[in-house]
C-alpha cells in the first residue's frame, strides 16, 4: 500500500507543476495590441464660394491647412461656405505603418448638368511637415487609443463654360496597414 501512495504522490507533483507553469505562462505574456485599422471621415473637402473671371478655364486649390489659392481666372469670395480640407481620423497602434492609396482624379457633377475635375491630394499627417502623395507610407503616433489626423487637399479644374451652382462628388482613400 505504501508503494501506491508514493506513486500517487510523485504523480501529482509534476502534474501540479505543469499546471502552475501553464498558468504562469499565460499571465506572463503581454496582450498583443489590436491589428485592425479604424478610419473615420470627419470633414469633407470644400472649395468655398468662388466665381470664374475672364474667358478661360479656372484652377482653384485647397491645401491641407484649408488655405485656398486661385491659380487662374478664379475670384475667391468671402461668402460662406468657406474652404476646408477633408479630414480623416485614423486609429491604429503606434509603430504600425499605413499606406494611403486613392484615384488621382474624380468628377464633380452639378445637378442639371455640368462637370468639373477634382485632383485629389496632397495629404498631410497632423504634426508632421511632410506632404504625402498617393502610395506613400507613414507611421502612426501615440498608443492604440490615440487618433492620428490626416488632412487631404485638392485642386479643382473649372471649365470656362461651367454654370453657377453646387457641384458634388466623392472620392475614396484606402488605408492599408503594414
């Protein structure tokens, strides 16, 4: 009988040791940060109120800071709505990289007829002075709960025969994490 008791005792010790090692291993590993990227569009790109002057086509740009520049044949009005860049809020853990991809042009359409062409970009990550173009990669700042702001500007090509009115359209930006 004693022999069986010793056998049971020696069997239990390694088994408990294995459980203790397993539990210690689970609690000793830090949790891995989330890998999914979260993006929210919080502001649309807007060129403000303007009018064509002269007889030719016009070009108007809005920078990532919201500053607009009439390149040719465009009068910039101070009436509302005012110009603003598109703003995207990106949430992904620090140390991860994001590549932005977008079509370089998109049409803007007026209800009742008429189109203009929008060239998208450049983009700029808030707090960094580097301009980002289509296909560029940037790293995110902060921890997993920090939101990185990306501002996107554009250039509007206005045909000389454009009718007054509101022109609307949309563009997509793809954010790929690496």
